[in-house]
């Protein structure tokens, strides 16, 4: 009798293992046998040399590897019209919807609730839901490194920073950049002008020009999705630090480096999980060690010796022996915000970063 039971259990075990390998451990060949439709909502354009193009290139690499058909819309507004566009994509057979701007959050949540079988990926988002994954990278780490470059490169000790909106994402970038600057140049100041737009070329250009005209800056950094600050720097004969992509070939006389994205690192990983039936909603926020965020190669415009300092700090970030928001850190009023030996929790960095570190000056006309 015992032998019969053992044989029966063994047979059941083999069946269970077989089912697992058939349904839960699909091979790369299996997951790409069919074409999967993915809808992509862009807040700007796919050839903007910035945020939009970085996502477009990342999802294009992913599409080739995973046999995806990408349906996309550019310049999608931040209002209820974006809901109709998402729903149309779903009705056309898209199984995954991707939105590449924080401002789509409230609208995306409503569409996600109506379509629980569809997976939604939201760049820079903070929402939660059974079929929603928010994702971003610890770009503040690269901001910090680029701040070191700026702090060692400047001759006027005045560095300009064009910023879109005073939200947590942008604020932590400004602060990380400034911490990097101050770590190598205690006398420097980072002047910030709000453009109130991610993509509008003219308003971002005006913000950059204000910094040049009013603040005696000799370096322009940026957290917007327009190349306007890079244009102003090149025209004004000062240095620039870019964002999203390496545009050094377009600005040979001014470009120093850029904090850049490698989005296929995320898209291949996350969409593969979906195709294998292993999708779980959540928040993805990884750092320099993954390759999702990076610093573009320093150009020949960068002073000798700066690269060595940056490389040392980059190694520490990759190894996890250092991160940017470790105390003591004080704000612009001299208040201790992060104590000695303490670090800022991710929850605060992501959702309620509403103050600025010593060395930041918000320009007001």
C-alpha cells in the first residue's frame, strides 16, 4: 500500500512540475511566438532629442527583442482627452498601455479601473493599483555626479538650472545636483528658474536666457524635456549639462555631460515578466547599478581631473557604499533637515520633497 501511495505521489509531482514548466516558465521562444500590441502615450515628440526620444529608442529596442507592435500618440494633452486615446488603444487590442509623464496619473488610474485586464506602466508616477506599475530611476544620483562636474568647471561660481515644475521629482534633482556642486565647490550657488513646462521650447529658452542675463551663470543645467537650454548655452559661449540623452555631437563647443536614461533596461525586464505570466504591480525605482540611469561620457570640454573625481563617486554609488541624501544636510534657511548618519526615506524623496538644500537660489523677478 505504501509503495502505491509513493508511486501516486510521484506521478502527481511530475504532473505538477510539468504544468509549471508549461505555463509558468515559458521560454523566450514561447513568449515571442505572437505579436503583442503595446500602446504608448507621449507628452512630447519621439524625436525631441530628450525625454520622448529616450523612451522611443528604449521601447523600440524592446519591441524588436520581444516581438511587440507599438501603437503611439505624440503630444497627448494632460486632460480627459488622454483617457479616450488610451481606451481607443485598448479597443484596438493593446494589452499594455505606457504613459511617459507624471501628469497623466489621475486620468490613467480611471482607465485602469475600467480595464482591469490591461497592464498600465506609468513613468514617474506614484499611483497604486492591481494593474498599475509606476517606474522611474534614481536619476538624482546622476544629477549629483553632474553637479560635481559643474562645481569643478565653473569660473563664476554661478550655475544656472532650468526646471519645469516644483514637484518632488524635480526638487530632488535640483538638491542632488547642488549637493554635488557644493561637495567640490563650497562657494558656488545654483540658480533655478521655473519654466512651467516640460516641452515648450520658447518658455524653456526664456528661462535659460534669464539665467544668463540676470545671474552671471557660466553653466546651464536642466530638468525639462526641451533642448532650449542647450541652444542658449551654445549661443552664449557658456557650458551646458544636458538631460535624457547624450547630445554632445550637437553642441561641440558647450556640452560637458548629461544625465541620461537607458529605458530598454526596464522595458525588456518588465514586459518579459508580463509575457511569461509573471506580472505583478508595484513601483520600480532602481539606481546606477542597474544601468537604467547613467552619466554620458565627459567631453573634451571638461577640465582635466574632473573625470577622476566623478569616477570615484560613481563606483561608490554602484557599490552601494554611498548615496546622495545622507546627513547632515541643511536647507536654505539653515535648518537641519537630515541628521548626521541619517538618510532620507524613499517615500519622502518620491512624494514630499518640498524644500531646497543650502546653495540653491530660486530666482524671482
